[in-house]
C-alpha cells in the first residue's frame, strides 16, 4: 500500500478530490499553507493499493494541471487614478509525494 500526499491549489482541490472519489479513491483533505508564499493550499491524503498509484497520479495531474489564466490587475498613478489591465498568471499544478505504508488499520 502507498500513501499519496498531493499539495494542490485551493481552486483545484474540489475537482481533484471529486474525480478521485468517483474512481473509488478515499481522500482526506487538509487545509495547508505554503511555506514560501504563505498562501493557502490543500493537501490531499490518499491511501491506495500499489497498483492504483498511477491511476491516482493521472487523475491529480489531469484535474490539477498547470495552466495560464488571465486575471484583471490594477496599477495606480500618483495623480490618484487607477488603470485596469489583464495579466497572465500561472495557476494549478500539484506537488506529490508517494510513500510506502508500513501498516494500515481501521480500528
Ligand atoms: P511549487 O513548487 O509548485 O510548490 C507549491 C506548494 O507545494 C508549496 O507552496 C509548498 O506548500 C508545497 N511544496 C512544494 N515542494 C515541497 C517540498 N519539497 N516539501 C514540502 N512541500 C512542498 P509554497 O512554499 O508557498 O511555494 C509556492 C511556489 O513558490 C512554489 O511552487 C515554487 O514555484 C516557489 N518557491 C517555493 N520555494 C521557493 C524558494 N525557496 N525559492 C524560490 N521559489 C520558491
């Protein structure tokens, strides 16, 4: 058995965990914070059989893949005016650890 720890953006966490549940993976969601950006993200804990790890990673990669989105941004000028313009930001992506499970119990 393996333990998959997947750190995903909050935006993707629902779609990733819903897709995993649909494929009969059991998921625990933790609200976590990135140490560098100090922004919220979600860590998914998934315990699964060894032969299902690839399928689990495929779902995480599909539902949480890196993409570029255009979001509105504003710049202020000294004269007290603001201008709005679109900027491209990269969102999504997942950081995944797969570790061996020594024992698994439901007591
Ligand atoms: P990513 O590498 O995609 O990492 C996204 C989040 O995944 C991280 O959030 C952290 O919560 C987790 N993570 C990544 N690698 C990890 C590891 N080896 N062990 C434990 N957790 C890990 P943040 O720490 O807020 O980082 C957000 C993004 O900032 C990172 O995206 C990376 O592009 C950049 N970054 C992180 N640390 C950096 C550093 N020391 N210097 C420059 N850029 C950094």
